C-alpha cells in the first residue's frame, strides 16, 4: 500500500510554520548569546577588591548552567526543525520514518518537526525505557 504524500499546498503551509518556528529559535539563541557576552564584559569591567558572597557565586553558577542547558535544548529544537524542513524540500514530510505511514495532521500541528507517527513514537519510547532500565542494572 502506498502512502498518500502531502500536497504541495499542504507542504507550503507546514514550511511557513516551520520557518517561523526556526526564526523564533534563532532569535532566542542570539538573545541568550548576546546576554552572555554582555554579562561577561560587565563582570570584567566591574571587577573590584570586594569579595563575592558564596551565595551570589552559587546563584551565578546556577544561572549560567541553566542557560547552557536551555541553549542545548534550543539547539536540539533547531536541529529538528531543520531536519523537518529538509523533509519538506525532499517531499517526505508527514511520513513516518519507521512504518512509512502518514503522520496524523493533529500530531504535525502539535509537533511540527515530528518524524514518527504516534504509534511508532510510543513503541520507540518503550524500547528506550527498557534499554535505559537494563543499563542501570
């Protein structure tokens, strides 16, 4: 049985949505990078002989680590969005990479970069949980 691919019109709608999401992601990454650069230059400009309280140092460290984690997550999102755009350009967007069936439109609305249908994603999650559980033993 052959799967019915998305029409060019449907692909265009999804492409526009993905491009908007991609731009939001790039803007966020740029904003965080600018904030980090400004923070680093301000800290070096404001260096003084006064000791920094340990709690302040801990808060700053937590904030930087949290920003690093958020940037990592945003880069992962950007990678997924770019992969989805590639699938649009090669005409395979909306088709599950595992079973080859069409991904439900509601799933694509919720997760526009989805590359698996719900059933295959759930099966993959179960396999990963079992794999991780066995690693811990």
